[in-house]
């Protein structure tokens, strides 16, 4: 099996802080990959580099047969790499339908007033499909601003999957959620992973150990360990540097 994502000697500093420090890693398909690590470990910076939100100082990034290194955001998105943000971002005054539709139209380059009705109809169909998949149909015409936090998260996930991406990077998708909201979002992410490569940054260890097939641990911008949830739970370095104590991991 070939990795779908390869990172080679990637580095990014902010002033004196080496946020990502000569990082190399490969992620294998047919698995949900989780990236964990303490605050400031460089997880979000890694996602920012992969998706072109920031440029690397050195190193290379490959996704399937494409090199992503320092490509502009829109090109990376066109290759099929999408993300959700750590801080939720939808258009509050637009309806759920409009948020999804505008995302799809912008991706297809159809945002002009003279576009064909046929485009609109095929987009409408896809929007309805995504609303159904994420149980958002009942909010179709409601402004996104009135949705609960969990439903905004589902809308964001919808905006990420609507263009049929090949890989989605989720940055702390259940942060701040109730147990019920968490359960729903986790089940949706699991079902998305049947069709799309999924990489998830998450601090909630219950979620990580439930959802991930493989875990990569970052610390100080470097890879500390990689393995199955069991291997990571048993890894001495991880226990010492990341968790500080055994207790978090040995509750099963
Ligand atoms: N735009 C930026 N400007 C300056 N410093 C930054 C910037 N982005 C990240 N950093 C610094 O880089 C380091 C890594 O940050 P990053 O956000 O990648 O960590 P993280 O692993 O996502 O942490 P968390 O779990 O808290 O989200 C931190 O020391 C952070 O302060
Ligand atoms: Mg982060």
C-alpha cells in the first residue's frame, strides 16, 4: 500500500519558534488518521502548510501523485484537499442551503449571473444530498447564525465535503461540544471516511481512541510516535512527554 500523504523534512518557524521542525511522516489509506500532541505542538501549523494557508521554510508535501509544497490555496483545494477550521466559520446571515450552494458554486466557478439553469439544478441536487447526509434538511432555509454549535459544525463539514474532496483535514471538530453533539459529529466523520481520506486533529482522547485506526503524536514540531491506538497508549515516550501520566490512557 502507498501512503496518500507524504511529508518530507518540513519546517516552519515563527520568529524563534520552530512550529514544525524537520517533520517527516507518511499516512496510509483505508484508515482514519489522528494527529495528537500537546498545545503548541505544531498540529494546526501542519494543516496550514498542507492546505497552503501558510508557506513552508523548507521541506516537501506530496498528496497522492501531486506535490502540494507551497502551491496557492485554491490550487490545493482544486486537487481535492479540504479542511475545517479550529474556529468555526460559516456565513451567519445566509441560509444553510445558501452556505452549501455558494461553496459548491465557487468551487465550480459558476458564480456569475448568466450561468445556465442546468448548473443551478445540478448544484441544487448536490446541496440537497449533502443536507440529507448531515441531517440538515430541517434547517434548509434558516440563517446559519441561529443554528446550535453542533449543527454549525455539521454545516461546516457539509461545506467541506460538498465538492467531493479526496482528503479532508479536521482540526478539533468536536471542541466545545456536548456529548450528544460529539457523538453525532463523530459518526458523520466516520461515515465520510468510507469515501475520503480523513485526518483529524483532536484533543478529546475518547474520540481519538474510538475513531482512529492510526495515531501520529507530535511534540515540539516533530513526530514523537506513530502507531495504532493500543501502541500509542502503551508508548512510554508518549506517556512521559505528552500525557505526563499513565492514567488518561489506561481507562479501558
Ligand atoms: N501565525 C503565527 N504566528 C506566530 N506564531 C505562531 C503562528 N501560528 C502558530 N504559531 C506558534 O507555533 C506553535 C505551534 O502552533 P500550532 O497552532 O500549530 O499548535 P497546535 O499543535 O495546533 O496547538 P493547539 O493544540 O493549542 O491547537 C505555537 O508556539 C504557536 O504559538
Ligand atoms: Mg491547533
